């Protein structure tokens, strides 16, 4: 059977292992998707936990971007989004997901991963020093 000219066929195999960069991107985008779901549940009046957003007394909505437990700085010292409405916040989160998938946050994600790794190393070194 001959393939139509409008169909693009290639001979390539799917990679079996993700690189650390892809794993970080996937982890962040999955976390953002989870938070968007929680925003929807919050707006419906349902009870949620472990949300990364809050509303201040003036009605502004804030969202702390994190990679794991580390704040993810998009600019030096800035890791919190501010929005006037939940729709605006969801739009900002969707934009961050798009930037992440395109590789725009790889440097920031790498810095967070290294900070987490160094915290584990410091705790391990401290524990090893205590036992000696």
C-alpha cells in the first residue's frame, strides 16, 4: 500500500529514557496542571490542600512558583506571580507551561535542582559528621 503524499512518515524510534532536562520540564508542567485544577476546585467552593496560591485582603491573587519545595525564580529574587483574577492567573500559568516546554526555564530549573541536590548533600555530610 502506498502512502499518500500528505502523510509524513519517518523511521525513528521513541527514546526509552528521559534526560534530566526533560524530567524537570515534565515535573514542572505536571505541577502547574495540578495547581490549575486546584484553582478550578477552589472557584467551585470545594476544599483543597497544598495550593500554591492565596488571595490578599485587597483581592489580589498570588501564586508561588516552585520546583519541588524550592521557589523557582524567573527573575532574581522574584518567584511569585500576581494576578487580578483567577482567569488571569490561569492564563499566566498556561504561558509559563508553554515557556517551560519550549526550554525557556531550563536554566532556572537546573538551578533549583542543584540547590535541592546541595541541600541533600549538606544533610548527608552533617549526618556523617555527627556519627563520627
